[in-house]
C-alpha cells in the first residue's frame, strides 16, 4: 500500500481471499455458471482448474474448456481485455456473444494467481433483455452461412482419422470421406509437428482427458487455422477404443494475442529509446514495468517496490517520492524534484512525474511516470541564481540582495521575546577617485576586491556583506544586543580594512568611513535603516578621522 508522508494510506488492494469469496458467491448466485481456469501469463491459455478453488458440485461437468473459442470472434477482444484488467485490479467482467446462436453471457475474471497460479473465469447468463450495443459481425447472417468454430473427430492410436463431424468438415474444408483414413499430422504446420508428436505420445501414455494443445492446421484452400485440441484417451475403454478430440478454432484469439504482443513490444521499444526512466507500478508500489534507464537510475526492476529506492544518506528524497506516488494513487498528478546524495559531495537531482493510471471505469488502478536526471539543469539554475544575487567583481552580494538580507533580519525580530537587534554598517572607501585617477581603474578594482575579502574575514558566518555602490559596502549583522555593541563591532571592521594594501605594482594606503545604525524594533523598513547608516557614514567622512559614527 502506498503511504504518503503523513502515514495515511493511499489505496487498498483486493486480497486473494476476498477475490476467491467473490467467485464462490457468484457461483452460488448463478447456478448455471460454468468455471474454468486460465493461465496468468501472456497469452492466456486454458489450464487445469486447481483443487480446492471451489466446490466441485457447483461446477459444470467439464472443468476445462476453451473459453475464448466458444465466444463470437468480434467479442473475443473484450475477453482478453477483461483477463488483462483482472490481473491489474483483481476482478473484471465483459458481456459477450456466444459462438452458438445469439446467446449473450457475461465472463467474470478473478485474479487468483496467489495462491493458485491461475485467473479463474466464470461464464454466467446475461440478465438484461437486450444487447443492441454489442452486435457482432455475424448478426443477421443465417446459421448455415457462418463459419464453424468447433468440431469433433475420432482417431486411432496412430492418429489416423476414423470419423469427423460436420464442424470439422467446415473447419478444414475437406469432406468426411476425404478425411477418414488420413493422419492428422499431415495437416499440421511443419513448425508445429515436433510439438504435436510429443504431445500425442504423452497423451497415449495416460488415459483420460488431457490439457488442451494448440497447433496450426492446413485448410483445403491452403490457409491455416489455429486449433485448440482437447484429447480424451479412450483407447483402453472397451466401449470406445479410440481417442476422442474436441477442436476449437482459436485463430482470432491467437491473432488478438499476437497483435497485443506486437503493441506491447512497440511500446517497450519506444520507452527504451527515451532518454528518461519510465515506470508503471500498482497501487502497492509493486514495479510492473521499468525501462533500462529507470533500472540504471534506481535499480528498481519489475517485481521490486519503488518505495524501497533508498540510495541516499538522507530520507528527504524518500519522503518526496512517497508523497508523489501517494498523490498519483489518489488520482492527482504529481511533480517533484528529488535530491539524492551519494556521499558528502556528490548530489544527483531527479525530476519525477507521476500520473494516475485509470481503468475503463475511471478507477485508479496504478501509477505511471517518468524519472529524469536534471542535475545539470539544477546546477545551471543555481549558478544563475548566484550570479543574479552577487557582485561579479568582489563576489559579495549585490545591492538588491543585500537589501533583502536587511529586510529579512528586520522581519525576524520578535517583539514579544525582545530578540537582539540588527545593525547595518555603511562602509565607504576614502579617496577611491584619487586611486582610480592616479593608479588606474584596475588598481582601484584590486582595492575593492581586497576590502571585500577583509570584510568577510572579520565577520561572523551569520553576517552578510554586499557591494552597495561603486566604492560603498553594506554590512548586515543580526543578533546584536545593543547599539554600543554595534559601534564596537564597527570599530573592529574599520580597523581591519584600514592600512596599507600591497597590490604588487603599488602599495596603497586605505581608510574607510563607517556609519552604523541599530534597531531592535520589529516591523522596520530596510531602506530607512540603511538611510540612517548612510547619513552616519557621511558624518564620519566629514570628521575625517576614520572613526565609525553611530546613527542617532
């Protein structure tokens, strides 16, 4: 079950015991229902009905019958889809027209692969009086003009045909007298003969009804039919002494399965060619499909659970993953960027897109999505954000960013707790115009770079330094308890950045004028506080002593 970050379940899947109870209740409610078993893998084939699945007395005399072959060709597709849907959500149904006449029935599929390894199929009467929306291609055609779909024949131990019915004549195109005395192996496709011989020999070794087998048989017109053959070995029975065979034309079913497999193969080829990971999980997070890219990024293969993807020392990405999957399982599209850490420095960023997968009734049956490595994009975006927030010459914050830092520090003040105040220092480098005029702008730039370096070195990690203008810097120092402490810190800054700067080509004496403004009142305005520090700086500059001035 998918669980979101809060621990709430996203959905509840049907249990096998519940599905089996539903099958038994159906048989009890429908005395005319017949039950058979289909394989759980592609393509679906009739298999032996497991013992204990349901009370034998409730079943039709034939527990194994070629279900799809008994249904009109135009309605075999819905049966395949119901089988597929049952494998996904547990139970599914389809209304179908039977091959014989216009009888309408309902096929119910029950996913009992756990613990029986089969999908149970129950065929029950249709309860509605009309079926106008499901007329098959043979509606209105006289029965005598419809192609036969079932037949019966009797053979000896050598597979020589002893007798056939009209259905077999119609299926193969040869008359009864033409078929008598011939071996059925002569009609089997060359590629199927070894399998047909092996199946025949196994059948001869044991009396009774055997599992159906499918082979291609040649018609008189040169075409090929796929027939499902169910053999009843009665050779040891003195009343018969033969092999009775029941054959069903399953050509359309086989074609539908091949078409389905072709579409599935095409879909897999398309997903394998994509530069992103593609996945399909059920409502429990069980991986039903994952392409190569997905496996390489997460290690999650079909049969695993996407929630178990834990490749990080931090659980943050795991919570984001669960949140996105739970959102999609509840019917909402979800997008997320997941950061995965591999060690202390290596980081990978993935863009996750999760979408609910709905069945024909509109119910969510699973989640599909994609996973793309967007590490390069995230790093480029972060670089752009850094460039947009910093001064290209000094590496300090730019004017807009440092003002944002001032406002953030003011907003953080809490009047009820009387939090420490915030100080802003406005630093102006004296005589910068003279330096640029006499020594050149490259030397002036070198001075600014060195000033920025010294400012960062003498401040705390929680403080911010920004270049406010040409030769002006702004220092933001939160958490200062008084204006006197702010002035003390400003003196420290002024002393640190004043002195002789050895720039290689010249030794330049530097002095700074510093104005300080401090407040502990919440709700202040950044521009107002910076303006106070600016005016105090000009007072310091007029004094010409290089001593900081506190705004009053």
